[in-house]
C-alpha cells in the first residue's frame, strides 16, 4: 500500500506493516510529488503548502483515500474528486485544544497578562480580577473539542451552555445565541467553518456579549469578523484570546497585535510533543481498519458538508 504523508510522519510510518500489508511511504508536504498520484493509495494532507496539497488531492484516483490528521478539512475538501474517500482527524487534538482554552481563559480572567506587565515594570499593586468559579460559559461548537472543553471547565464550577450548528438534546443551535450571550462571561468558539458560521462573530454578536466578557477562538479565524473584533477590543467592550486569526498568519503590522485585552497565540493549541506519535497510531489503526474491511473513524459526508 502506497502512502504519501508529511515527512515527520513518513519517517515514523515507513516500512510498517498493518494487517499483513506493508506500507510503502513517501514523505511530502510541498513541491513536486515524489510519486505518480495515480499510484497513491492513502494521502495524508498537511498544511505546509495548502495550494500544493489541494493540487495533489485533485489528482487522486477514485480508489484513493484521503486520511487527514486535521479535524478541519474545509481547506482541501473542495479539491477532492467526488468518489475519493475522505476521513478527518477529529479527536486527535481535542484534549490539547481544550487545555489551551482553559489556560488562556484562566490567564485572562485572573489578569495574568496585566500582572506579568506589572512584574516586568517592577511594580507591586494588588488588583482584583475575575474567576472561573460560577462563571457562565457559552460553548459555540460541541464536537469532540467542545466536549473536551466542557469536561475540563466543569471542575472549576462553570455553568456551561452548549450551542452547535445542529440542535439536539442538551445542545441548542445558532439561533439561541442572542438569548445566551447576554449573560456570558466566556464565549468559546470551536464550531467548524462552514458557510453558516463564516463571520458568525460580527458586530451584532459582539454587541450581545456583556461589557468585559471574554471571546476565546480555538476554531478558525474566519469565524470572526476581524474588523468588528478590532473595534470592540479598542473600545474596551470585550476581551479575547485567539489561537486563530483571519488572515493567518497575522501580518506583523496588524493592529490586532496591539489591541487592549487580547492574548494571541500562533495556532498552537493542538501542537504538542505527543502529537506525532498519536497521529502515527491513528493512521496505522485507520489503515488496518481499511485493509480488514472494518468501519473507519471520522468518515466525511460530502452531502452534509454541502448542505451545512
């Protein structure tokens, strides 16, 4: 079985056997393909060069399979030929992303950025900040990441409201946001980027949030209207913690960097030292399932995506 993967995963996968099937692995994340795309059985896309990855998947044959280790697949899915199987990496980074959400939420609510600036200035003043105990958190997105966030927030005494693109027991939908946001201390975005959620957080959304509340984005930068957020931050209406921005990377001269009340990280919430080994085990398990005719994890429904 021929597999094309980013070099850091190819090194871990090369020569491995799964269910009596030996993997022939090529490392690639940009430039010319090292193998004819018609010979690729499994393609693991990476984001080093998105245009090159989209070009590669567009050339796959119908018997090929795109086995992503990313939860978000919106950046390449439109380029995949209609009959090519696609699976996502949903769940691989969920706990790491949830840890980031808890870390930055605590940092912002407890005033750690301000206290760090006091330390740097050799300045001592006791200040009063917020707490997660009793805070009301609205989770916009309740997939594997949203569920992991809730699990980690609950021991702090949070009151959690859940919202997703589709209403189900215990989970509201986007139409519920105006009623929920007015009491929110923290709003966390982890919903997928689809047409219905692009720039979901606009001026009206931010106006519904209480003065001084916190917006946390661990989803996609384009979930937020960047200009509306800049204006709300500079007006001192809300605070934010962002692991993703629009555009991304954020240009060095973007005024968002200097906005008051914002904490920005460069899309690292899911980047941990353990990811490579987790991704390798995930791919090997998926390949084993495919070879043995068992059901795969996270099969992507094109119909569901197109109707979202």
